[in-house]
């Protein structure tokens, strides 16, 4: 599969400072709270909750934290969060999707719009860039933990994976969203160590930025969006985003 490597994003998360990691934990906890309120606290019944528990574990959130968040959400009735998706363009027309959860729509919309304007982008209408992305499951396995690439690929494809690629020091296994956890479970059962298992939005094409100013402002846009307490996920089609 061509395009930007999911592994770049994961490495970026793992390299964050302790304070930034704590913010990641808080955001995932917020997502879990919303999922529990919407569908209950049983992950075998609540598919969204199961997704988020897997996401939490892939980001090294301790099991005790996950369990406490679920219990707290089951007993909490006061706070109501609304999930909103924003779409827009960064410098040089880079497509950006922002997923947010907020208890104040006007505050969050104002902040997101401000970031786009400040960093040479613009917030667009719903649907303006989402057609460029397809949701897929992505499983990451470190090459250092695999002795036989062909055997891994065979196991993944037999379990229902749609694509398999070798990228740097990892193998990336792609699935249809609904097949992600069945493939993951099959790989774990076969003895493979999973580095990451998440659903992601994959762009149909990626854009490289060559202008230093565009790169600077695109980095600032992403940093500000990702640091915002209400922003849960940011997706884009910037190819050289690790520059």
C-alpha cells in the first residue's frame, strides 16, 4: 500500500513527553466515557468501547486506568459530550480531518477555526475532504519480533487482512474496519506481538510539502490541534510530516 506510513504517527506518539502522554491518556479516557454512556460498559456488546480499549492499550494506558474510567462513566450523569467532525485545508491544500468531543460546541469550533486561519489554512464545509479518506484497520508489528515474513503474511491474509506491507522496521497489516479485531486476535493466537492495533483514516493520495514556510505552518497547525483538549484525532494527507 502506497502513501504515508501509519508507523510514523505511532512513533511520534511514543516519543512524547510524560506531560503529553498524560494528555493522550486523558483524551482516550474522554472517548471511553462517551462510548460507555452511549452503549454501556460491556465491550463484548459495545463495539465502540472495544475499539477504544484496544486503542488505549496500544498507547500504553494502564488497565487500572481503563477500568476506573469505565466505572466512573457508568455512574456519571452530569456531563454530556458531543462528537463533531471538522474538515479543512492546511498550507498548500493539505487535507485535514479533525475529530472532536466537546461539551461546548461554540468554544471548540472557534478554537479549531482559529488554528486553521492562523497557520495558513482554512476550515471547510462538511464533506470537503472526507471523500479523500477511507477508514481501515491498521495493525503494526515490529520486524525485530518476526522471524519469517512469509509466515506472518500468510497468517494475516488467511485471517482476513486486505493488505500487507513492509515499511522500514515494521510490518503494516491493513484490514476492513469490521475485521480488525478478528485479524488481530488471530495474529496474537499465532504468537505474534502486536505493537499497535487501531482504526485509521487512510488517504487515497498524499501530498509532499517542499516550501519551508508551508512545512513550518503545517507542523504548527497539527501541534495546536493535537494539543487541544477537545480534539481526539487528527487525520491528514501530508506525506513528509516527519520533516
